[in-house]
C-alpha cells in the first residue's frame, strides 16, 4: 500500500511541476541595491521609474554586478530558458571631451576559486550599444533559448580566466550556466581596453526571468490521469483482498 501511495503522490507532484510557472526577479532599486554593486549609486531622482542605479564616474568602464543575491546567481540550467534584461538611460559618455559610444554587455561568470581569478570562466553577450545619441530609455535583453546547450549560441563569447576568448576544452556552455557565481552588466568588452572615460549613465529594472517548465499536452495529461486511476484501482483491490482474507 505504501508503494502505491508513493506512486500516486509522485504522479501528482510531477503533474504540478510540469504545469508550474517560474517567476521573474527584477531589481527596481526601490528596496535598496538587492546585492548589486559597482561604480554606481542609487539615485532617487532618476529611473524607470525612479529610483535608478546611477553611474556618474570617470573610469575604464561601467560595472554593475551581483554575486550575493540567490535570485540572480546559481544554476541557470534549472530552467529550460532564461531571459536577462535591463533598462538603460545614457546622458553622456565622453572620452577626452568628445561624446563616444560603448557596448553594453552581460557577463555570466562561474567563479571557480574565489582566491584565483584565473580559475574563472565567463559567458559574454553584447546586449546593445549605449550612447548619448540614443534618446530616452533603452530596454536591452537577451534570451538563452536552451540552457542545456553544449555549444555557444550565436552572439555569445566564452572567456577563460586568462582572458582567452574561448571556453576551456573541458567546459561546455551549459557547464558554465550550471554554476553562475556573478552576473554583471558592463561596458567592458572581451579582448578590448579603453582609457579613462566619463560616464553619466543610469540603469534600472535589472531582471532575470527563467522560463516555465513545459505544460503537458492533452495526451500527457490523459496518461497521467490513467496512471492515477490504475494506482487507485490497485489500492482498492488490495484493500478488498485483505478484507476477505
């Protein structure tokens, strides 16, 4: 009887799991930084809507990163697909007094040994371009359509801890996704170096949206219902045989 009950319970939870929907996590900065750090501060005067994460700094590049909020780090392969997005407002980016543009990238890093950065492996994607010539807020995003993929999808770059633009031979795309220790929105471009640049850029609505598990087709639901019915019938027969023994 115990085995039959376990089988019925397993079928119920399997059905619930397949029908369940994953929820997105968004940092709006209304409740603090939620683990986001970098060369920026929360600014109550600007955002989409305010507040936002405002970089007003002279630096080699922007860096907005998170390695402490479990909603943004961990095993990305737990969902079949993942969408990463943010909103960006570019007031000014100047290099030697002239307005310039920069790429905005997302870096997803598997931090191997926290004391040895050469052990890190990153996945990098250019979300778009930030420039003062672009009016208003931009929404930049990328969807990883198959988190279980072995090869790098189009547009993605692998970077090892030594800066080589390739994944180590023993690591696949999904291997790295399974252990993300840091997510970063940044203008740092793999293989490139820029001098000191003055940034006046605001970020907001940093979002990680895992996809929902597949909802069973009608035929699948029918099979599960038949399975539950068969388990129930077996349980009733056993109870009947015990009663007349």
